[in-house]
């Protein structure tokens, strides 16, 4: 806790990035809730709601990797500021949507806001190792889960209140204002200390603790370097396997959480909000649990994934709303701790110069697969009972854990140890 307090009281470091992320996230929740309310008010169509949500997933496939590439070539601070400022007029464009004939403006705006986030998100994550010391990464990644939890709890609740009391227009204005405030906060971040070593091309390889000095990444060398890095790091292989497989079950759960609340437990919109609040509580608690992590991060992450699978099966058989609510808290706690471990491993194992590209790839793959999973889940719900589908999703999580754990065990016993073959570059 002391480490976290010290990090957050550094006014020109990570604390500004944390606050900017919190404000951005809450503003996005404001806009998202108001947007869905406006679409339903104007059309009453579930299809229109589905389109407005679906267009937000499309940009990640192409723009997240682009954001990663930009982050390896341009100052990350100014990329984040630019994407925030450019999203201000887009957020305000929603104010002109006053009928079905202008819904295209809302769809286009949603696409552009998501495009900005697709570029912004991997850049933001790759700046974390530039702002904190290596031994503080676990603490900071715990704070990232706390931030996400606060956004879920505060953003969803306060966004609904603002939209109800003052109307969607006020929520859109507040979202635009949040981008401006976030840009100002990022402007005050001091990257000078870490930027110097990065500009010299010094790369820290976590797998063998070696420094390769003076090596520049050429235009055609990024992907080759990334391939060598992944080939030599078992933790990175497990993390990337996780990012390829787990979104398939996460998309299913994202759809079922609303279906459970409304159709299975008959709790209505309040029930949906309560379940999302439970996820926020669990993520917030994962920050406090993460402070006890010292070693064995890969094992902890796989254990968390295994628990998520069994908890999803438990939620699918829950007898009442209260039981499901508390199971969602534990589910989110296990997932949050696992995310802390995975993000820390990714940052420790990847050189600073390659982090934007790798985070861009992970964001693109994860978001795209979640979107596909959500579409397939919606289609399957017409033929399969929600509880049966939820149980199958939980079983899938357990199967993924066994697959990744088995791969890790086989590779460790086969090769004994892993080293990154950078010297052959």
C-alpha cells in the first residue's frame, strides 16, 4: 500500500496517467450509457443498439497495431494527447442526433471514438514502464485494475444518473470535457528520464537480464525482433496464448451477464447495473490481493483462469440473484489478479522499444475475438438455453487452462530454460 501511495503522489509521473485514465473511462461510460438510451428512445430497436455496439469493435482490428507502430516511431505522449483532443469534436457531434434520420452520425461518431481508443490504449499501456521502476510494475498493474473497477462502479452509476436527470446531451458534453482534461494531465507527464535511454536504442531483455546497447530497430526489423523475442520467452508464449483463447469465453460472458440479470433472475436494468458493479468491486479488490504477489506470476495467472472457469459454471447454476452477485465479485477478483500477473510479465519480458507494437497486437486480437464471440453468442442464444451456454463457457475456460498449463509444463521439461536469442540478430 505504501508503494502505491508513493506512486500516486508523484505529481508528474504515473499519477497523472492514472487520473487521466480514470477520467477518460468515466467519461466513456457517460457517453456509452447516454448513447444507448438515445438509440432506444429514437428507434426502440434492439438491432440499432447492436449496430451501435458493433461498430465500436471494428477499429481495433486494424488501428490497434497501427497505434503500436506509431508508438515505436513517435513520442507516445503527443500521440495520446492528439487522440484525446481529436475525440472532443466527435463526442460533441452526438448533440446533433435528434431523429432516426441522423443515426448515421451516431454510428460514425461511435466508430471514430473507438478508433481513437484503439490507438490510445496500447500506447498508454506501453508508457507505464517508462514512468515507474521495474520492481513497481506489479503494484502499478494492480492500480490499473483498481482504476478499471472504479470506472465500472462510478462510471456506470453516475452516467446513468446524469443521463436520467440532465438528459443524454449533458453526458455527451461531459465526455468531451473528459478528453480535454485527460489531454492536459498527460501534457504534464515527465518522460525525460526514461526517454533518453529509449532514444539511444538500449533494450532490456528480461529473459536473460542482458543489455544490448546501441542496437537500433530498423524499419524492417521490428517484426523479426518480435519473432525472436516470442520464440525465446515461455511467459510471452503463454500470455499470447491466453490473449488468443480467453477472449472467446469473455465475449460469451459479456453477453450473458445482461441475459442472466433480465431473463433468468428477472432483476431488470437494476440487476444489470448491479452485476457490472460486482465486476467493479472484484477488480478493485484485486488491487489489494495483488500486493501479496511476489513470484510465480505465471502459475498465479493460470490458477486465476482456472477459478474463472469454475466460477462461470457456478454462476450458470446459481439459484438466485444474490448468489450470482457474489460469484461475479469473486470471478472478477480472480480475473483481476490474473490480469495483473499477465500485464507484468508482458512488460518485464518485452523491451521498451517493442512494447507499443506488442500491446497493439494484443489489443487488436483480443478485441476482435471478443466481438466475434459476442456475435456468435447472440446467435446461439436463439437455440441454446443461457445457463447451458454459460456452463459450456466455464468449461471452455477450464479447458484453456489445462491446455496452457500443459504446454508450459512440456516446454519447461523439454528445454529446461529459455533464453532470448538476441545476439543472433
